[in-house]
C-alpha cells in the first residue's frame, strides 16, 4: 500500500494486486470492463460507424448527381466501407485488449486498478485518499465509477486513459470503466468504505453521487 503507482505486473502474488494482502485485509470484489461497452462508450464506435455511413451515402448521392459512372460510385463506396471496417476492427481489438489486460479490485482497505494494453501499470488507492465517488450510468445496469481523490494526489489523464473520467483534465478522476453491473459494484464500494470509516472515524465523509438522479447518496464516517 506504500506505492501509489507501479508500472509492471508480470509477477503478481495475487491476481490484480502488486503484493500480498496485509493481514486483515480482504478482497471484496474483482472484475473487468466489458469490451463491448468500452468500444461503444469510450472509443465511440457507433459514432465512427455512423460517420462513415454518412460519407458513403454522400459519395453515392453526389456521384449520381454529378453523372459519374456507376462503377466509379460503387468503387468509392467500397473503399469507404473497407476503411470503416478496418478502423472499427482496430477499435474492437483495442477494446478487447482493454478488457483482457484490466483487473479492478476492491478490498476492505482500498481500490486497485491494474491496466495497460501497451504500458502495464497498477494504481493503488487506499480509502484515505478518496474524496467522492460518482456513478455514471451507461444504460441498464452498466456504468462507470469515477473516484475523485483528495487534494495532493495528481495523476496523468493521458497515462490513465481510458480508465479515467472524461473532460477532467486538470483534476483527473481514476475510473472503473464500462462495468456490466456498475450499481452492484458501487454498493460493494460504499459498504467497504462505510466499514472502513467505522474503524477510522476521523476520516472525512465520502459522497457517492449517482449521476442518474438529482440527489446524492451520502456514506458518512462514524461520528
């Protein structure tokens, strides 16, 4: 727990963790992001596919209005289709790599994020570093859990991507992205933090914010 970030995890004494668990600490949950959700929500595969579809339709309509040969129009559409298929295939491959190389862990003391398709990294976040947690829904039970840290813990948004909340460049928020059952995971995290606070009652309150509703859910430390 002394290291905040480590850069290699080729040899893991416990899957997803950089070292053996200290005495008394327990693993409460482990999971991975969904490759399908990563491709759709982080890499915007639907938007990219729609963009190429519009280009193909435009090529067909403009070619017909300009009186171009039918063979030339078909060839242009075929090229755009091939480019779209190649790009979407690379996106799906990267999303698959994100799923296979990522392992999130919630213990009774901390959250650990092991990730990295190209550069392996483990992010170790004890509960004492937490300021608030936000649950962003992606439809159904799926969602992303973003963790805001107390002032003084700065991370690189670029290094963390895609395991980071979007558009928070100045104060990056590490995120458990694209979880198939994010609400259940958020409940596990809230319960773990509540138990942690009951032991460390001097620790500040943690606010768990469900972005799908207007009122935040508060998890308070024992007074």
